């Protein structure tokens, strides 16, 4: 059963302006440890790729926070929610700390997709309740 749906659209130019003002403090506040590693690698190869990565993750976390109905308030924090990629490229949500405990206690599972174009990044998240295993008849 669907628990919640969230979507977000992010202006990459806004991310660039914020990054220009705040420098590394901005991605360090928004990205989790694994995301920071990817961000820095992409930023080193091509600054525009790094900014697009930052924007898609910012957007995905906003969409996730909407889907769980909390917004960016406890237990939802920027760094406790990471959006990473499987080897195939498929994005997935990895949670940590109190947020992971909160999410697991409710039996939830998240599905995420992200996309970006020249000026915009967009994300869509569906959170659903895990199906409970049915009891075998006695």
C-alpha cells in the first residue's frame, strides 16, 4: 500500500549560486558520506557534473521528505538520507541513524528516480508499506 508520494524540481543554477556563496560547507551539509565521495569525484572531473549530482540529491531528499510526510525535520535530516546508485545505475535510498530506525519501525520501503537537464533536476519518490507475510493456514 502506498504510504506517500513526493516530487521535487530543483533549479541547478540556484544550486550553483548557493555553492558559490557557501563553498564546500553546502555539499557537506546536504550530502551523506558516500554521496560526498561521488560528488567530489564528479566535481573533479567536471564541475557541472558535480553540481548536477548535488542538485539531483537535494531534489531527491526533498521528495523523500514529502513522501514520508515529515519535511526536513527530525528524524529526517539531510545527511541521514542518502541517494546512491546500484551498479546498474538505478538510484536507491539508504537511510541511517534515527531516520533508519523510524522508517524500519513503520515497515516502509522507498522507490526513487532522479533526472536532470541543463538547468533543472527533478525527483520522484514513492514510499510504500512492506507487504506483511501472510500466515499459512493451520
